[in-house]
C-alpha cells in the first residue's frame, strides 16, 4: 500500500469517527 493510500484510509476513518461521534452526541441530547 502506498503512503498516500494509507493517509487516505486514516483520514476516512477519522472523518467516520467524527461523524459517528456527532450522531451519538445528538442522539444523547434527545429525550
């Protein structure tokens, strides 16, 4: 795997984690 490909994977995982965290936070704020 190329370095650029590895960076793309890490970035995608980071974006996914951030998005899921935002969803969980929103769900937690809902009654």
